């Protein structure tokens, strides 16, 4: 890669870039993902805290009785969920989560990273019938804010485990999309009525499918 500097209306001679990657380059995401994976690996090394998930590769997906079998089931420990530069740390108990957060904070300092405390949120999902006391998780003495909803990978996770917030958010996005179509397509005199109906029906069908699919999940939950 080469760069030029524009100063006072004049451009400098091109010079080579010896370090770093271009903004928007896919290599930047790959390198950071590999780097951040090592940070997490160092942070959770030798830790047996987190959330254990039991599963099996055969049988019905929604038949929980299959998970009670002593054979053909596998149990995995999940401490973090990493996607690009987003990371979620998880645990069943407050003191366990605090330990994981402390280990993560130490690892980031070791690898030269800085934690943005304003962007970190804590979501507590109590079991049915259990107290709903908010946890107190700190990083270097600063308490992290507790929230009732948390957005991860475009989906809204609620503290009560319901999908109501996710459904409302998707309905709102669909309504906004149809609102933009109203100004740019449906009220446009240069577009035929047949084409307007096709666009409207396509948008309405997508919105109906989204609502029905998530509504079914809510009933199942």
C-alpha cells in the first residue's frame, strides 16, 4: 500500500506503508480476530467456571428427555461468545463472573488493549422463582451498569428470557422499511401500479413471516 498527504492544496510524493492495514480491509478483521482469540485464551486458561451446555447429535431437538441419558450426550463449558470485536462473558454465579472479568481485564492489559467501560453492560437472567437482585460486577474498582435488555449480533436478549423485545424491534424495523417505500416507491408517479403492488406484497410477506416465526418461538418458550 502507498499513501499521499494533501497539505495546502498540494499532494506529497507517494510513500510506502510499512505497518498496519487499510481501513475496510478483510485482513484487519482476520488479524484482530486471531489476536483477540489469544487474549481470551490467556484470560480463561485453566478456568472451569462458566456455563455448561449438554447436548447430543441424535434424537429430537426439543425432546429434553434425550439429555437425561448417560450415554450419547456431551457436555461443554462455555465461558465466552466471540464474534469479530464483540465478546460476551457468561457464568451461572456472580462471583464466577467477577473472576472471569478480572482475568479478562488482566489479559487485556498484558496484550496492550484498553477496556471501554462505558460500552460494557451486565445482563442478569434469574431462574423462575429466584430473587432478581442485580449483580455488582466491577472492573478496576468501577461498577459496570446493569441492563434489562442486551443487543448481541443484531438480536435483543431480555433479562426475563422472553422474545417480546426482539419481536417488537423487528416489527419496528419492518414498519420503517415500509415507511421509506411509501415515499420513494408507493407515492412515486413514475412507477406503475403493478410494480408498486409487487413491492408492497413482497414487503408485507417478509414482515408477516418474521412476526409469525418469532411469535411461534414465544409460544414454545
